[in-house]
């Protein structure tokens, strides 16, 4: 399983792992999900509520 991580220290990651001419965009965690890692998807808005056709 993999997933993007937010809220990390961009500058700290750059200094620790990257050359000076590289900039981190995101960190992705990779590993095996635990047995209780899955949960129902959060509600989404209906297509008609967010799209206007002109």
C-alpha cells in the first residue's frame, strides 16, 4: 500500500535527502496496511451540485 503524506518539513527533507538543486513535492509512504487500515469513504458532493454546463 502507498499513500501521499502532507504536513511534512519540505526544507528538512530537502536538506537531509536531496541535492541543492532538487525540491521535494511530496512524501509517499510505502508499506503493508494493518488489518484495521480500511474505513468507509467520506461522503462526496453529487456531480450536479458541483458542475455547471454552459
